[in-house]
């Protein structure tokens, strides 16, 4: 088994005080391994978003520990946590959060701008990331000119640009139609497999969750069930990976399998 | 985030909502414009006064007046005053306290005073050219003003010679074809002989001959607006003016000019000594300082208004940026989620305030300078209403003041930006991303 990239120990998050107190997370202990794909599944109010925020260091737990690469992060200064997020994480959001006034390229290179990378290197890496996602021709377009699928691909390019260890995807297909969703899912899982990026997906979409190697089922702030093994849809099952969990993993034959033009 | 990227992003962001930025900037422009015009005006007048002082040169002179003439005498109160025949005789037609012969002697006896020239006003009747043309001549400048006179040609009359200067507006006398005195070469008047007619106490006219040696332009203090005789000519005219009656009347003078050895070193001593005698001594610098003081007072009032305008504008910045922070909540959340520190968020938004301030100060200063120099050219140019005032500069460039104005605006803008910037920096990324 490979090392854990993210670990939690007795993670508790409580909102509010007194009688209005709400226990969003009631003591979670688990690990996410390097190169793994994990789905956090649950209905709204189950605590899955809270958990993702804690894992992504966007929020502090009421008690318990989050460790990144074996190092607890609770005691780091906010500035150090910020730069850790910038270095190691990529984010894909349901609502995209693209800045409509800026070009696609500017949106995609935002993490590098925040990291303090120079403009020429930023643009070079931005174009490379967009090329990887078949979006290079849209680099100079305004973000508002894109279709939903294109927006999400731009978001994925943005999440990739700093070569993250972990990509957090919060309902990445929530705003997309089913054909587009499939393309975006394919892109995410291909990146996960070919670049070894750890993928943490928060979703209530069973189909998306089923493609992950491991699923943490959440209910009322607790992990009520843990499933392992991807359950591929029959049409896409073609080969078996020899990576971390070889028994059940799908593998796509092409290096860039999302050339189908489904993301419109 | 690099500083250059922060600056670029801030600049880009302020241009996103152009109308709103424009309106906010206008408020700052008004303040900056007022400050610029005021500082230019103050610099221009002060430059004019300094030029006049520089023209005055080394002359170590002190203008002496009766203390009460300067409002510095004993407080007598509003009630009836006891009659004192000596004092009563020494009042001018305007009721102004005058200097007596005795006072002049007192001044002359002071240490370091080398010479005292009492100043008296003569009222001649006419000036006649060698061609026989006569022109009304009601007032003459006093010879003591000579050193402060702005000359466009020739020299100040020599003390002992029968000489006179004429103002440049009189040049048309010597060139009847010229439509405007400015078209006349002032040199043609030099060396011309004129006769000055004056009446004595029993209205008998006499004339005195004098040579034109200089052509003057009227300056800010009014000097040079009338012909100015030499001391000798002035004395001669005065003698005629008070002759005709077989009565001895005491001489009284509005003021006297005392020549002082090393004025800089002895100025205070002599002023103190004069004060003991109920007189006031003023240097030319003091006299012009009164003008400067008035201009400075006006300038400070205008500065005050401009600063109030800037204060109002700063609330415009606060308002604009608070709106901007509110509108861009999700963007702020995203930047924080992607690892931008609170400090950099603060920097980004306060930089936007500074950019607004910078736009306002650049436009305001440029507009102020443009209007100032244009108004100066129009007003003090040949055809302008103040064109006849020699050596007058209404508006001058003062780089230090402009730098200070820009700095003040930027500091105010930055201060105004801190509240919205702090609010942006404090936003919780999760809350911000959820914001609709």
C-alpha cells in the first residue's frame, strides 16, 4: 500500500453554539492514499462538503487532526496553509467560478499568478494545460463565451496548472448534461490514472462515485459505509489496470480519450 | 502574487466598472484640481513678490510711518478724544496720523540710519511735451518707490537730477500712429524733455522742466502706474505746491524712507527704537509680506476647501470599493481557495484604491496646470485685464507642492481603501464561494 497523502484522526466539526449547535462531522478517522481516487458520497446535509473543506484546508476542524503527507497542518499559520493549498491542491467546482471578465488563459493561470510565477512562464504553462484539454484555441476567449463543458474543462486546466498532488472536485458534473458529464468524468479519471494525481470527488451522483476506487458513504456526519473497487459501466470496461487496485479498475486505451467532442 | 501582478490586476479591476470608477475619480479630480490651482496661484504671487524683492536688490531702506497709521498705535477707544493741537495739525486730509519734522529728526538720530527722506505727495496739473501737447497729470509716484519699480526701458531717475519716468501706457504720446502702447518702442521716449505744470496755494501755475529717463510698467503693488519724478524734481514741485501764501505751516509727511547701514543686522534694533517713538518701520519685504500674507491666507482657505472635497471623495472610494468587494465576493473566495493569502487580498484592494487615487491626482493635476497656465496667459497677457501689471505671474509651477499634493491624494485614497480591503481580506473562502 502506498503512503497516505491525506489522513484524518477523530475529525469533528461543530457549527454554532449552545442549543443551536450542529455537529456536521462526528469524529472521522480515515486515510486517502497517494494516487487514489476517492468519492465522498452522501445526501445534502450529510457533512460531505464540510469534510472536503477540512481536507482541502479551507476550514479548521473543531477538534481532530488533518495531516498532509504525514504532517499535521492544524498548527500552521494561515499564510503557510494558503501556500500549501496553492502548491498541492487543485480545485474543480460545480459552479466553475471562472472570472467572466478575463480570458480563458488568465483564468487558467490564476493559481500561478497567485504563486508569483512570471507572466511568460504562466502563459506558456497555461497554453500547455489548455492544449492537454483540447482548449488551446479558446485561450484568448472570454470565459463567458464558453459552453458548460468547455467551462468545466477550463476549470480542470486551472486545477492542473500547478501540478497538484490532489484534485478536489466538488460536484464537478452537477451543472452539466449527461453527455458532457461523461466527457468531464473521463478527463478527470484519465488524469488521475496517467498522472497519478489523487482525486477526491464529492458527489451525490452514484454513477460518478462508482468510477472511483473507493467510496466513503456519509450520513449525518459519519462514514456509514466504505466501498472499494470501481464498478465500471459495461460499455467502458475494456482493460484492467495494474496500478494500486488492479482487481476492478477500468483503463482507457487512448492517451487523450476525450477527443470525442462531447463537451459542448 | 508578485507586486507587479497585484498592481496590474488592481488597475484592470478598476477599469472593469468604468462608469463607477470614473464617477469616483471625478470627486478626487475636483480636490486635486483645486489644490493644484491654489498652489500654483500661491507660487505665482510669491514668485512675483520675490522677483520684486530681487529687483529691489541691496537697497537697505526702511519705510517709517506713524504707528497709528498702521493700526499699531495706542488703543484710544471709541469715545471722544482729548484735543491736542500738535497732533491735530499732523493729520492728513484722510485723518491719517502723519510724521512731523521732529519725527524725521528722531529717525535721523537713530544709530545706523544714514539718511532720511520724508515722503510727500505732490499733485501737479499737467505734463507738457516738447511739442506743446498737454496731458492731465494728477498723481505722481513717490521717488522712494524707485528701487521697486519695474522698468521696460531706461533707468530710475537720479536723485539730484531733474528727471522723470513715465508709465508704458503713456508711450502713445510719442507715436500718435500707434493704436496700442505695446506697439511702441519704449526707447523713443527716453531723452525727451517734458514740462510739468503745478499750481501753488493761490492757484498760480508754474512749470518745471524734466527729462524722461525711464519707462515703467505697473507692478503688483501699483508702483510704476504713474510718472515718477526724481527726489530733486519732487522737492522742487513740492516747494511750488506749498508756496504762494505768506504763512509758515508745519511740514507733515505720510511716511519717511530711512537708509540704514547693514539693514539685515540692525533691522530689529531700529524697529524697536522706532516703536519706542510711536513709529513703525517696515522694510519693502514687510510691505510686500502683507500682500503675501493675504494671498497665503486665501490659499489656505482654498486648500481647506480642497481637502474637504478630498475627504468627501474618500468616502466615495470607500463606497465604490465596498460595492466592488460585495460584487466580487466569489472571486475573492476563489482566490483565497487557490492559495492567495489575506495579506495579498488586502494589498490587491487597497491597491485598487490607490489606482483610483492615482487616476484622480493625475487628471486633477493635469487639469489644474492646464487651466492655471491658460488663465495666467489670458489674464496677464498683453490684452488681458491684468496685462498692464508689470512682472505679475498669477500661476507658477511648484514641483515640490505638486508632488506633495499627489502624495496627499494617494495617502487619502489608500486610507479610504483600507476598510473595504480589510473586509475583503477577512472573507471566509467557503462562505465567499457560496455567496450568490
